[in-house]
């Protein structure tokens, strides 16, 4: 995958796009679609299915945050870059929970953006094209969102897919119950539903893949697995 393969949705707070930035993007990636309203952004996101969303905003309200949350409910693959004058963004914690690749303070040089685009490309490749090894003979395929176990493929449902992506992207740390509820159920989840989801995913992989830390959350257990 090359930078020239990327399709970008460029969301701005207003109509006045920065011409040198827009020109750089057009000369670097495959396609750039510019929007300036949430409604237009939603329409173009559905129409274009971009690899990357660049958000150019000062975050004077949470409209864009809510839009990105809506995207993440179904889409863990698309990368996000934030460009902003806001050094004290009250929504920064929420942005980090949405797995933004880069938060860039304006003004910035071309090199900074190119580096961010390359980082996004690496992440997109990992999410879309590769198999992630869970254990000997067991893999998660990002492209098909399925488990490959002993050469057989098991398609994951929507919530199972969101959970395994969340665990893989946060391997090495415990994901709290609240984080899981936020990303998978939009904060509306019963304990029984969460336990059922964990149980179903274990059945399609193996029993010890997800460790429960009582009162805290869950963690992907890969310590005895060699990639």
C-alpha cells in the first residue's frame, strides 16, 4: 500500500480550506473529498468509504466528536488525523478513546503531515490486510473480520468484531468495562450481555484468550504466544 492509494475525507469547520494543505493532500493521496458540515460529512463518508478522515477543527462544540463516535460504532478500520489550533481541547480524552492516529497543532510543516499520513497507512494496512496471530493455528483476519482456526474460517458478528478489534488495538493493557460498554453498546449494556459476548468470542477462539480482571475489565492474553 502507498500513500497514493489513500482516499481521504477532509472535514473543516468552515468553507475556507487551507489551499497549501489541500494541494499537498491532492498531490500525495489518491482522492480528497472536502466537507464543512456534519450532514455533508455523513453523506460523503457513506458514499466514499474513505481510508482516512482528517478533522480540521477548533472543537467549539462536540458535533464532530459525536459524528466520530457514530463512525466508531461500526468502523474500527478508518484512521483519524486531527488538525487544530486548540491546545487545550476539552474533548481530547474522548478523541484518544476513538483511536486518533495523530493530533497536530497548527501551524505545522508539510513533513509533519506526511509523517502522519505514513503512520495512518501503516495502521490501515495492519487493520485491513493482515492476519493477527492469536495462538498457534488461530488468527484474526482484519479484512474479513473473521477468525481463522485450524484452517477454518468463523465469521464474527458486529459486536464480536468490535470487541476483538478493541482488544487487539489495546493489547498490553486492561480495557475497562466502561470502555467496552462505550465502544460496543454506546454506554447501554447489561453485565449479562457483556459476559455473553466474551463467552461467544472465547468459543470461536480459545478459552484463555480474554482474561477478566475482577472489578476492572478485560485484557487480551498473548504472553505465551510467539508472533
